[in-house]
C-alpha cells in the first residue's frame, strides 16, 4: 500500500529533522510521494526510524530475572548460567515451547518500537522460527558465544564463523569480556590472535576492556553492544562507555534478555541515561542514544544501506510517537510503551492506533487482532492476547509479564 504521513516532525537521522510529509511506496520511503492514503499527524506526532535492539536472547525473555544473591555479584557469566538453570523460574519457563518464547520476545520488542533485533543464539535453534515472527530478526549473521573457555560452543570455531561473516558481509557477533577475571579481560587479545578482530565484529558487553583494548577495537572499526542494565544486575559494573564514545567506537544499545536486563528497549534507554549520569556526573545526550538504537545499530549489522535512517529509498521501518517533548531526541529518550502510535515494517503496519486502520483496508483482517494499551484500542499483527493466555495456562498461574502492556481477557490457569 502507498500512504503519506502529513504534518509530522520526522527524525530522518541524528543530523536531519524535517517538518512536512513522508511517503511510503512498495515498502520504501519517499519524500516526494503523492497519492495513496494520507494521515494528518497535525504536528502532534514525531516520526522515527524503527528502533534496532542490537542484542537480545529471544529464547530467554521471561520474568522475574535470575541473578546473584543480594549483596553479591558475579565475576563472569558462567555462574549466572548455572544459577539460571537451577532456578524455579527456569523450570517454569521450560513449560513453554521455543515458539512460545520467540513470539513472546518478538512482542516484547514490538511493544517498545523495535522493528529489528538480533537473536544471539545459533542458527540451528532459530532458523525456522525467525521468519514467522512479526518483526525483523536478522538472519544474516555469524556468531560465537564468547572468546574464552566459558564459550558454550555456539556455531563452529571463531575463525570459521568470522571467515563466514567476512565472505558474506555479515556481522560476526560475540560476547566479549563479559566479566572481569583474568581470562575475560584477555578477550580482545584472543580475537586478535585468531585474526578475528575487524569491522565485521559486534562485540557484546565488553566490561573487562582495558584502555588499550578500547583503542584496539576503535582501530579495528569494530562495533560494541552496550547492555548496561544487565551488566549492573549481574556484575555491578558496566563497560567504560564514556571512553568508548570518546574513542569513536560505533556503540549500540541492547537489552540482553529480561532474565537479566531491562524489560524492553525503551526502559533500557532510560536506564542507560540514568546510569551514565550516575557514573560520570554528566548527561548522555539524547541524540547519542538515538544514534545507538538506529544508525549505529544498522551499521553494526552491516545493514546501513537498508535501515537505520528515514532516507529516500530505504525500507519503511517507521515508529510514530506522541510528541510530548519538543526536542525529537529527548521525546524518544523519555518515551513509554503508551506513547507509541504506529509501527511499520518495510511499509507493513504491524502495530497501531485505530486512526491508522485505513492501512489495513479500514478493518482488522484475520492476521491481526485488537488489544487495549493505555486505554486505547490498538491493532497488532498476530494474536499476543492468545499467546499470553496460553502461557498462563501452561505455567498454571496468572503470570504477569511487564513487557506486555495489556491484560488479556478470560482464561483459566489452574
């Protein structure tokens, strides 16, 4: 469908804000489009690129989180994995199918305006599920779990996975220095020895980096996925993010899973800004956060020619928010799930207020359902209410998952 968003404020990129119209034709963006269905935003809404969550584990999103005992923190990620698998919450989560968890995670992302995410799990676990989800979960990636003895042996060897990434122009994604024992802190050195540190790398967590490591990563033009909420929950320390930024590293933002991290990307944004202020006594600019969750993440995924900005000819991944704050970047940085008005994926409406129903022919088709969020009727791709009820029946209780901003009707849980 062709459509035009009129009289909105459009954050094209971190360098360009425009007033006026934005058109969508054949799933792509066009500023000069005329014709099609028109929607008047009346200067009250702000249009953004669909957000990009640089790091999540879609099989792991469940609540409550599992972590160290009060007053104690982990040295590496390995004891957390052991604690998780021994927990009551893991046993409860295990009553759900992999498909349940992946769909749950996709909605966690969608309800925070995310249109693209990486699922940091091996292809053998997710390749049949990812194409069925309502958002884009990138399939063009290679990976390792970690460049240390804590590695869970995802994929093949680091060398071959990295080679595959270079050959196909994919990102090579791995946890690195997720901890600060002696071995974790050799992560950059280990990648260097294997010839696997370059611009294809998206390095996750990086809390054990030395100043020298930071400079090496900057020179290699590698990207970093910062997951501050998860880091602080597990380790009470996070990456030296101000030094990363000053070194010119391409920094992105990720939620990790809700088993340790924020409920969703909007919450992670606010956590990151508050933590930065606490650590450094200064503000992390809202524009910098915007870059992390749009153009920087697209660059890290090697998809910058397709997504990440609202430039002519790119995919029409669009997020529209209520304009509660005049500055578009501050408006995004303070947004909640209830501020979302519309989300499109390559021009396809996947979540929105009823005033956008003309995008679906004026009524909710079979592949969509209605839910109520913040007192507003909303259409959404798929049926998250049925999923929520099914999860409650399978675990035998009225489970509350805070990243789902609605309450389904009916259902028996005992």
